[in-house]
C-alpha cells in the first residue's frame, strides 16, 4: 500500500512517498520530492502549480492515504492565509483523486517519530533517516518533514498511534 506524507507550503511543498507492507508491520521510502514555486509567481499561479505537480505524483504512485501536516498558528496573518490556501489546494487535489486524507499536528508527528513532541528539525531528520534507513544529507527540511508526516500516518494505520497521541 502506498501512502503520502505532505509538508505543505506555498513556495515549497515536501512530498514523501512510503510503501507499507501488506501486514502493515513495516514501511519503506519509495520516493520524495519538493514541489518548488518561483517566488515571482502570483499566489493563484503557485496554487495552480502545486495542484498540477501533486496530481502528477498522485497519478504516478496511486496512494490510498495521505497525511498533511496541520497549520501552526502564525503571528503573520498573510503567511497563515497563504499556508491555508496551499493546504486547501493540496487536500482538494488529493480528494479529487479519491485519496483518503488525514491531518496531524507537528506535535503529533514529532511525538510519533521521535517520541518527543517538542523535538527540533535535526532530531526529526535523524529519526526519519534511521527509521527509513536512508540519508537525507543536503536535502531540504521539507522532505524530512514530509517523510515524518508519512511515518506518523504509517504508525497510525498500524493502529499503534491512537493511544500514544490521545
């Protein structure tokens, strides 16, 4: 079974592709990417690019499930609105391809991957590397965050996360 983990952003969206074994007891990294937008594009054009690029990825891998990191509260209203627009476009794109979407907070993702909800980016990246047996040297944090989101979903689907988070 293929699942996606997504770290949303208007300029950079991380996408991690994981494969769960049939028994849901193991998972591996299949692919990852960062969907990048030129800063010179308008917000509408960035949303169109995210939608188009993500649609291609969904068609390529046919995920059954995807996890999208929930927005954090921002003191910058414009940033919060832009991130919300990107998240909406991502969720809408996934749903239009019949992908079941889950949302997890950064705290939930960190707790499931690192065991500590206030872990920093380097701790998350190291645990993602260890759990997936890959190197993420010279890779943007958007990728490690997306893969962490995917790992959180994989653990959730295995039925082991509910008690940990709630």
